[in-house]
């Protein structure tokens, strides 16, 4: 047996429930291999078909994944258990979390006037003045703003759309490496991820075209501040991707502009390029505050109707108190000035680390945003080596599907002097790691 947990059950339903219980209780940790179908069938005295049906149901629900010859393993973020990031050991500098610098965030002051009395917000789910502010925010970047809506953050909106548009087993083209929470979400919805390689300009058109041959139903991409690689669309790259996507007008294109105001580069959006189905998503957590779980989206009319129809049946609307708070900050001159300063500061810090690494002959990527991606041969060796020198960085495994190893370093709170010290430590650690492999 590949695991010490005692899987039980005499039916497919019972076996699936036993595995689910083990995952929920922590006895089957993410990445744990489940027994081969025939081995478990012999142990439980059932047919291999019964075990195969149980595993199929677990895959459909995002609890396990199949890795070819690697067998069936518990998903990295199983839908029945809450995966939290590892606690940062005491005394280490946290460069793994991807959070903004608190010193560059405005004070959150809830509006003094609350919604009077009891009334249904379903009839007017969006504040008109926040809709106006949203259109004023998106339109200068060339995003069509005829149809806009709100959600409780980008993951909330993307998850709702994918659950409405797709069915378990359908394929979604995802950036590789890509944002780990999005990769986890797609798996948890029972959808298949099809990796699309990225470079300094974002998704590669050739890789996207190849992915679309796998009967992809949706594409999720970042036009700038791609997490973790840092890529951003050039005008040429945007046009090349649009040419590929216009060939599949029924595929939903989700453009996740998560960093927007602090990305450090202009937006070159796909949304005005004649696509059939599209949505452009923006959040404010990176520059107004991580507790502001609010997202704005512009989209085609079909996507708007499907999103808002499902929202109506669940939470109904985004809190008007939250909307009032966001609107107040978005229209405040001092806050806009602070956000502009944050974007400039993050750019200085990102470039300082890239220059520091380059000075030691270390290739790294980070054209925009708040992260730097450094390719390495052995992620664990580098992460542990930097830990011994006081740094806590993110291993790249959680961001990757089929791409090569690397580590992600968040630079939001990294002053240039500290970046120089980190680059020096990185060079030492990398040298030690490569010496282990003989150069």
C-alpha cells in the first residue's frame, strides 16, 4: 500500500467517503499517493471497477488528481480541506506571501452612513456611483465598459463563471507557471488544467494554440504582473494572442488584471480585440487593502447575465457597506496619490532585486508587478539554503504544471539595500546547490 491510512468501504460510495474523511481529518495529506486500483480492490475484497469508480468520483470533486505513471494522489488543495500557507518561522524575513507593503496602503475608514432600514438590495445590487467610478477606472485603458458587475474578489468571480460555463472534466487553459490559488480552484471545481507556457510577455501564442487543441472551454490569463513570472503583454503579444482567440469565439477568455494600479506597466487588454466571450477582472486588494474583498468586472452581455444570475441565487449582492468603502477610497485624491507612489516604489524594489541577481550572473524574471521568478535546479535546496540565511521564499512547485523549477520572491517590502544582500545570499546558496550536482 502507498499510504498508511486505512481506506475502507465495500461500495464506490463508501470508498470515496473513506478517502474524503481521511483528507478532511489530515490523515491523507496533499500529495499522498493512494493505493493502485487493483491493490486496493484486493485489500477490500471488491472489484477493480468499484475502486475505479470511487477514484473517478474523487477526481470529479477535486479531492484527488491522477498523475499518469505517478498514480492517483491527494490534490494539493483538496476541496474538502483548507490548505493554509506554511507558518513563517520566527526570525525569518517573509518574501513568500505576495502581500503589499502595509506602509503603502490607505487607512480603511468605513462610511459613517449605513444603509437605512431593511430593504432588498437584489433590485439594485450595485451602487450607481461605484459603477461610474469603475467605468472611469477601466475605460482609459481601452476596456469596453458597457456591461460591468461586481464580485467578492477575483477568485470569487472566476470560480462562479467557471462553474456556470463549464462542467466537471472540461478543460481550462492556464498560465504555467501560474497563480497557485487559481490552479487550485480549477482543480477543486473538477476541471482539467491545460498548461500554457509564459515568458516575459505573458502567455505564448504558440503554446495557447496548442492548448486550444485539447478542447479548451476557457482561458485564464494575466495581461500584466503575471504571478509568479511577472510577464506583461506587449502590443504585439496582445495582437498575436487575439488572433489565436478569435478563431474560437465560444471560448471564454478571463483576463485577470489583479495588480492593475501597481503593476508598473500600461495595460494592453485583449478585451477590445473582437473576442466572442470575454471578461476583464480587477481587484483592489493589492493597493487599497487585503480585507477589501471586492472585484470589478467588465464583460460581454452573455457573461454578465450568467454571472449575475448565479450571484442572485447565492449571496445576492456585494455588501453595500463594502461598496461604499471602496468607492470612497477610489475617488479620494490622497488615496490615488498613495497608490501612484506604491506603484513606483514596487517598481524600484523589483528592479533592485533583478539588478542585484544579474550582478551575480543569476537570470530572473519580473517585468511587472510585485514578484520575481528565479529559475533554479533544486527548489528545496534553494528554499532551505535561503532559510538558513534568514529569508523565507516560496518554492515554485505550487505554481507549476509542466514548467521548469523556480522560486518566487515577493518584493513589495524589500528595500533596495536588502535586495542587494538577498542577491548575494542567493548566489551563495545557488552555488552550493549546483555544486551538489557537479556544476
